[in-house]
C-alpha cells in the first residue's frame, strides 16, 4: 500500500486518475491487480473537508495498492500519468 499527495491538489489527482491505464480505479483496495483510490471522493466522502484534512486526507491525496504487474510497467504508468 502506498499513499501520495500531489502538489496540484484535486486537479492533479483527477488527472492521474484519468491517465493511469494499469491501475484500476477502486473504492476498496484489495486484490491482485494494482488499484488507485481518491479517498476524499470515495471512502471518506461522507466527512467534511475539515474532518478529512484533520485525518491527513487533502485534495491531491491518492492511495495506491500495488498488485502483481511488473514493477517497470507500474512505474511507467505512473510516470506517464504524472506528466504535465
């Protein structure tokens, strides 16, 4: 499990979520495939922005669950998704 917070906030998170191809969007993180989740819009959406922030869940925060794909493919996928 890996968590990242992108400097570009919600816009950057939405960009990465729309650009990854190996990582699948998921509301729960468990399985053999790599998954990505944006907690502020999924698992923690019922909380206010202040409640989310107090828990360290800010705009741009993503959770990644690394699966069985080859590490080079996953790195390439994330690199491509993070390009401006």
